[in-house]
């Protein structure tokens, strides 16, 4: 029986190590400090916009957006027009599916097989933003993000990303100088993260979406030679459509599927998810303990009786101390 118990303990240790390895990236997101290099309120002050010279801008004045063709849904046309109207001196590029594939085929042919192999169109829409920001620089903006201000204050950093809640970064708005090492790391990592996680929403999140971007962001700052000042963080309060924010969200998320509500629910209730998962693991361990005791004909209630006796003894001691 001792050998059986040892094997069971070793099996649990091996399983725990494997689970920690599989979820190490997620654990890294939970402990990462996401506010180390944020845009300050002074840097984003609307009154400073007229004082920002073109020479002080690091990121090229280019707006990138993507859609399957040039026939945009009516709900997104106003957002597109607002971004162009507020930034008339910016170059505007709409990356259609055909245009994006031609770009990959010409400039990054090593990625074409992965590009064509993506199961969901949104994965290609995610991937192209990383490639064009690395190649040309500029600002990528999702079509469901409605511009409310000029983008100049954001172009004073070598690169910027936007905060996601509860943790991580979003990939709906991003900016970069050409050939920034963070975006190179992203596009070089796409093939390694091209996995089928069964649930479509989870597959998209981890292969090319915000979770992928967050994991690469966290890994980038752990890599030798990276500098915290390389990338600025635009807080979510600057993208909520309120006073002085740069963007507001319109109706979007057209790629969400039926499983999205479950994954989103987990993301909104991380402490509860951790508690339920821990309770589930402890239940499995208790069941195994019961089966082991039954198999070895031992009294598995004995630990509980010992605990009960100790509690009774402590109560007696407490009563005596109170009576004295």
C-alpha cells in the first residue's frame, strides 16, 4: 500500500507541475504590473494638442483599419469617417482580405501557410494589424472604435497599447514606429500560438487576440534588453467615450460566438473562478482519500474525529479562561 500511496502522491505532483506549466502564461498576466509606463494626464491634455509639433511625433501619421471588403456596415462608417475627419493630414489605409493576403504573400511569404490555415477570419484580421504596424508603423484602430480626438498625443511614444480589463492589454487600438521589437516578437510568435482550443472564442483569444497580445507584452518585458519606456499604456478610461477620451466603442464584436459569454463570464469573475477551481480540486483529492481508505480498510473518518476533538478541547479551554 505504501508504494501505491507514493505513486499517487507523485502522480499528483506531476499533474500539478504540468498544470502550472500549461497556465504559466496566464499566471504571469495576473501578477504583471500593467501600469508601469502609462500616458499621464499632462501628456494627454487636450489643451496641449495644438502645441505638439510634427517633429516631436515618433509614430508615423498613418491610420490602419481592416475589413473583408470596402463595403463597410453602416454602423461602422461614422466611426471611420470620424477618424479621418479628426486627422485629415494622416494617411488612411483600409486592409481588405484580398489586400492583406497580397501584402503577406509579397513581404512575409513564410507566414502565408499559417495565414491561409486560420479557421476564423478574425484571426487574419488580428494578425494583419501586427504585420502592418511592424512594417509601416502607424496606428491601428478597430472599426468599432469611434475617434473623438486627434491622435497626435499618442504618437509621441515609440509604441503604445491600450489597457484591457480586468488584466492585460487590448488589441483594438495599437500604435508603433516601424520595426519595433515588440511587434516583431508578436508576428514571430503567431505560428507557435496557432492552436485549436476547441472553443472558438478561446481559440481566437489565445492564437491572435487580446490574450495572445497580453502574453507577448508580459514576455517582452521579461526578455533581456527590453526597456519599459519602449511602450506606453493608454488606460481604459481614455477609451470609454467620456470627456477627453480618444475613442468610444460602437456596436462591434461581430466575431463573438456562442461560447463567448462563458469565457467572458470567467474573465469578469476571476476570484470566483479561482475559488470554484480550488474547491473542485480539493473535492477530487478528498474523494481519492476516501477511496484509498476504503481500499486499505482504514478508518478515513479518523482525521475528522481528531479535528473535532481538538475543537471541543479548545472550546473547553476558552470557557474556563472566560469563567476565570
